[in-house]
């Protein structure tokens, strides 16, 4: 297992088993944010070249994390940013159909709903069974243009095979949009090999960034099909040879890759420097090792529940098992009491829709899992 607990001094003696809600900042990210604050406190210390260097370094880190060309990464403030971008700019027409999954996280759903006003059909696949490639193929119609779904579902902990789903979408010339917020940083990914078309993700969960961080990856095919390109002044000004020093000429620059779609103020010194430090920590240890560590903790938790009083609701084994573990007491009203008992024991988990959700990550240890099990298996 990994030994990175010392990198997360803010956790002190508590067992934070709630990364699906918020990933804690590692100490190096706090230091990076503090340095950015000091520069803003004395603004003559903010160098002009940092307006380009900060987003460039973050894009390089994200690209390494997901196996992507950094030029295809869009910097954002959430997963919702990318979903809104795609819903507004994909070339969809009246009569086209978008497939969503009933029970998916609201951020994956809401951006598509206004398209109904343009005569675009939004259809929900029942969420009470696994989304397999066979099931997807059976659901497709002649007007289906987009599938948008989570890689790991927030309310069930179920992971889908995005590579297999992507193959179905390619065969039917559909666009496959994936919300990776509950997976990126905890599961290895090569976006080119996965065959997906667009990936959105928050940055404040499994990549342990500050709140209000996120990214979108666009395949060149999808990026070139989008019907609108924003024009943020600083992006175009920095693309000029003399950058911020030149007098404005109000001319659009030839921008590389997906940079036109970056969230405005893409240097975002405090948040993006801290987030870069967090991602670089993951990369130092290797995302495959992080994923193996996380799965070892999840296996310890699932095995430890054994024949105890609680019932496991999320998938028990890989590949459908993720890092989100849902359990419930036979008497659901007892879950609130268990949640309070866990917190009293220094163990932080989530209570979602009356069920307990535990989500360990790289900073957790076997002792954290055992502390949780001691409460969950108590008579």
C-alpha cells in the first residue's frame, strides 16, 4: 500500500472516508495556494508570464493523468462547465435524441434538459440495472446522437465499462460524453484507448484539488464539430507574439487545440496552482499504484463487513466495484445513528439518501478501514 498520510497533515487523527464528497488538500497544495496569496498580497510579484505558465502546467499534469494531449484539455471550474459547453455547442438538430441514465448525478442531467425547447428529445435509460454495451445497443434508435453517463455512479457506486460503451457509440456514429468526477484520480485512464469523445470531471474529489476546479477533455473530432467558439480577450492577447505588451488590435488569434474553450481567468493562481500540486502528487506515486491502493482498502472494507449486521448495496467485486461503498442497516432508520457513532469515533463518512457511503483514497490506511469496521460491525 501507499504511505502518503504525512502529505495530508490537515487530516490529523481523523479517518476521512468521504472523498466522493471532497478530497482533502495535500500540504503541498496548501503551500502553493499560500504562495499565490502572498503574490496577490504584493501584486508586483505576479509575473506576466505566469498568466500563461499556470494554465500550461496544469494542462500538462491533467494530460499526463488521463493520457491526453494537453492541447485537448479545457480548464474549467467544475464538471458542469464542460457539460454546459457540450450541450450548447454540439451540432444537434430538431428530432435528434440524447440518452441519459435515470438516477445519474444531477450535474450529468440538467445541462441537456433545455434542449427539449429546441425539439431535441431527451430520453432516460432505466437506472435500476447495469449499463452494459449490449443493453445500450438495444436502446439505440435512428435519431440517437449522444450518450452522456457517469463512469462511476454517485448514488450506487457502480462503475461502467466506458471502453465497451465507447465502441458501441463509435459503431453508431454517436458522441459519447463521460462524467468522470467519481473516477478520475482513482482509476487509470487513457482517453484515446478508451474511445470516448469527451470527458468532464470535477477537480475537488479524487484529484484532491480546491473547490471550483474541473476540466474537460475534447477529442479533436468533437472539438472541430462544435458550433460556437468563445473569444476571451486574454487568451487571444497571450497568443500574440508580444503577448500582454502589445497594443490591442482586436484580432482573433489562431489558438492551439481546445484553449478557446478554457474558463475565463484561466490562470486562477490560487486554485489552479494548488490543484496542479495535488495532481502532481498523484503522478509522482503513479495512478496505477493509487488505484491499486484504493481497491485494496475497498476490498478490506467489503470483506470486513462479512456476515455482519449491515447489507452491502454497491457492487462487491471489480470491475463494477468502484471506490464508493454503500451499506445500510436492515433497519434504515439506524443508519443515522451509525453515522453519528462513526463521527464520534473520528471516522468521517457520508449519509446519502438514508444510506452510508464510504469512499477511501490514497491518504487512507488499513487502520482507517478497521476503525470504521469496528463501529459498523458493533452489535
